[in-house]
C-alpha cells in the first residue's frame, strides 16, 4: 500500500506530469499507484520530493508512519 495517488491528486498532478517530473514513464507511476511495481529507493525519494512529503508518509500506512516517527523522536 502506498499513498502516491492520494498525494498526486492533492497536488492536481496527472500521472504524466508526475512521471515527467521524476523521469519515468506514465505507466510506471500507474504501476506504483496500483502496487504492481516496487520502486527503487532512488525512485521513492524522487516521488517523495516531487509530492512534497517524506518516505514514511508516502509508503507506510498512517498508523505505521506515526509509530516510526514516534520511535525516531523517543
């Protein structure tokens, strides 16, 4: 599960616009959004930067992301 589609739509970006920004094909964005492709760490970082968020928020469910942040703070 990831939140790429949610963040992309919140920024009013099409799959093509996001793909162009991070240097991949539109189909790659579609596959990532539908959990049919596991992106490399570099691609995950590019996605997070383009979507103005962090990796935890983008790729972990909200409860797990919050727990990871609590661990880092504590």
